[in-house]
C-alpha cells in the first residue's frame, strides 16, 4: 500500500481533503518492474492508473513494422501516467515501458471510479488533472511530430 505521506505529495491528488485521500489510499498498491518490461500495452484494457515512485518509464506508441516511438518519458516522483484508466473506453492509447528498474503506485480503476461517482467534487478535481495531463501530452506529441517532419 502507498504511504499517506507519499499520496499527499502526488500533485494529481493535491486538492483532495484528508478524508478523500484516505479513500484513495485504499485503491492503491505498489508494483515493481524491471528495465525493458512493459507496465501496460497500447490498446489493452486500462484497469489501473499509475504514478511513478522511482525509475523512468517511456510512453511509446506503435508505428509500422512492430516498432515503437517514444513520445514521452515519465521520470519524476509522483508523475501520473495511464490516464486512460479513468477515461472511456478504458483502453490504453500507448504503451508504458520501463527504461530502468522502476517502482510505481498502481491505482485500481474500478475502485477509483466508484469514489468519483460517489463524490462529484473529488471527481471534478481528479478529472481536471486528467484533462491537464491529456492537454500537455497532446502538445508535447505535436511538437515532437513537428520537429520530426520539419526539423
């Protein structure tokens, strides 16, 4: 289980009350992965939202010939990824591959969605964070594509 202190340091949950954080804490577990291992694969069911504890994770998209293109790197403590877990159709839009041995906090989608459905304030705050992440990732991917094609 994630410690309460670690949970409080995750910006994704920054605006939640102590009671709400305790509820979220019950949806979390800690998982470790080896370098080169996949945490999840593109188009697979998104059953967990992830937050980096330590290590480095590459967010990759499939390109032709079974190759992957890294579009983002998660490398900071408390950085969330796998936002597809709380956005329909609950399928990952990219893969997450560990660049080095990594530890992540795994948040159960079904349990988190139940909390969001019961507490609209909490849901609104969490979805604001998700929208911000999606916006940042689209912008970064767009800039990367522009750089790739136009130098």
